[in-house]
């Protein structure tokens, strides 16, 4: 019942450079220094083999505009279709890892796996963040990133939602008035 969850599109590539996209709702930050994340993927998924083979992936944040592609990439297998082509998504070369970025995503997080933990139905891939790319159109004059302007989406019990309105900022409950 720990919902809503971020819903992200993970890009992977095998050693030959064949790329795929898998939608994951089990993703999150696990450490700030060094910056680390985790994703959980079922071993039978097409992308799982690529993750095990290369130990690299990219987390591509999703938005309202990417919701249809996000869902499609979660229900169609890369064994059967080229998801980049079918969803008109643009693969871009990453700066460090071999997996491509999705150009249409407002944020791309390049990751290198440090540990894989078999948990039952899913394997958790813990990874160090090695590069982050943010779309300049969401940066303000003080170089602060505003993801809310990209209209990000989340996932809860089989349903996608936008994030809604801001109701506070970190520490607002203890700020002096």
C-alpha cells in the first residue's frame, strides 16, 4: 500500500547495442552520497537479460505527454516490437553508459549497477548514478530545475495520475512566520 509510485521508462542495451525500453514503477533513490538508485525487474522480462549482461541502464522520467508511451512500454515486449519506433521516441546517446536516453523525457539518469539482489518475483538492481541530464526548458534563471512544469506522472494500483498542486516545501512546517 505504499502508493503512489514514480513511473519511469528504463532504457537498456545489450552488448551488441540493441536497445529496449521497460516501464517500471518500482524505482527510487536509495542513497545520496554516493548518489544511488534502485529498480526492480522480473527475471522473465526481456530487459532483465540486458541489465544482467551490461550492468547499465537509464532512468527516463515520465510526463503527461509520455503517459501513452509509458503504458505501451510496460505492456509490450521488446522481444516483439521496437518500442522506440512504435512510440515515436527518440534514442539519444548517453554520455557514459551504452543504454540510450529518451530525448522526450525531461530528465535522464545514467546508472551503473553495483549489486543485484534476488528478492522473489523481482530482482533489485542497485546502481550508482553516473550522469544526469535535465531539459533546459525546465531550468529557471537561478539554475533551479522545475520538474512540475513537465507535468510528471505517478502510478497507483494500475492507474496513472498527474502530480497535482504544490502544498508546501521541505521545512515549511517549522519555518518562522
